[in-house]
C-alpha cells in the first residue's frame, strides 16, 4: 500500500503536521491524480516533512508541492544541494510558494551556497524563506561567509526532524524512517 492510498481515504480537516518518511514518487502519484486544489483534503496543514532518496528528490518535491501548496514549514531531513537548486531555484516553477520556514539536518558545507543561489534565483518578487532551521553539526560545518550573506533569512539552531522523531514518532532511530540513510553518495 502506498502512502497516497492512505491519504485518499484519510479525512483530517484539522491536521496541521504531516510526516511522510520515507517517501518516493509512487507514494504521491495516486494522491496527486485525485487532488483537487479547490477542495484540499487537509486545509489546516502547516508543516510537511519529506524524507526521500537522492534520485527521487526532484520528482517528490514537485508532486508534494502540487499536493500540499499551502504548507508554511517544510522539513527536509535528506538534503542534496544540487537537487535542491534544481527543484527550488527553477524560474519556471515556484515550489511551495507559502513556505517561510525550512528545516534541514546533517547538511554539508555547500548547502548554504545552494540556499543562497535558490533565493537569488527566486528573486525579491517571490519571497520565500524567512527562517532556516539547522542542526548544530550543520551550523558548525557551514562556511561562515556563506551564512545568510544578504540577510534574507534567520538561522536558528534546531533539529526539527529529531524533535519530530522523538515527540511524535517516539523514536531516536533514523534508520526506521529512512532506509537509504547510509547509501548517500
């Protein structure tokens, strides 16, 4: 059973947070085909967490943006800088237009360069992120010169994905939710 099959039958008008981990394109395809933007299934949804493998990142975020366009917080436990640039920096599509808070974890030094490039490509007409949440180790790895050079967003030290796992999913185990964690390239 794919996630989208569950989402098709789930009625939760007050749902504010949704975690789909792990997620692949197939998980969202059926839900997307049945999605009616004029009658969203989860009108109160504010936070979306997506953990997907590198090869699936672009198609998953494109579909998820179409399915959940009104979310204001996006949590991406698995972030791939070049794929992030392709997905979010494209002038043809403005994915997740309502997102103002982005949470990432375990990012490498080059992610902030990608983040700044995406914000530049989206332009001042399309304000996007005002708060970036990063875990402590990511902040320590970050190149200080790349941290928010134009003052577009605030960086807050927080591991939102870890908080979600501990509080809502009752687990510290990453591998229970992301089977590809050790297969990154």
